[in-house]
C-alpha cells in the first residue's frame, strides 16, 4: 500500500482485470475442450455455458480495467493528499479499545471529526 488510496485502488483494479482476463480465457478454452470431448447435446450445452462464462469474465475484466483507469485519472487530477496531514497521521479523538490485543502503539479507537463550517 502507498500513501495514496486512489493509486492503490487503481493498481488493485488493474491486477483484478488481469486475473479476470486470464481466468476468462481459460474458461473459454475449457468450453472448447468440453465441446470436443463431449459431442452430444449435453456436451454442447455445457460447452455453451462455459463459453458464456468466459465471455462474461472477459466483460468484467474490461470493466475492472476501466475502473482502474478512472481511479488513476482521479489520482492524477487530485490537488493534494486525500488525508490532510499525510497518510500516516490520522485525525480524530482516540477512544479506548474493546479488544485485548494491540496492533500498534496507539491505543483506542478514533472518532471522526467534522471540520467547522465555512464562515458566512
């Protein structure tokens, strides 16, 4: 993870698109193998189903790629950091936690703070 959650989302969507594309192609290949090895009506039905699944996975891969590109454009157009004060510094009042273990040196939970309304 980086300090920019938009870039993280863009990278994640791009990786998802790659994986969905590979899986979609493999499913389509499976449909071809089923059609070849099972030449009756039921085999054609299953081959058609797997081919359709491969095509749908391809469409989802395209959509995930487009979403990744949109996140990347939004990250490039962002005027500054998404979180004021940097990604390492979180704002808000710290409350006591309810669990018995610590994941870091900070203690408790954070309450979101609203910025004061603009004057006027």
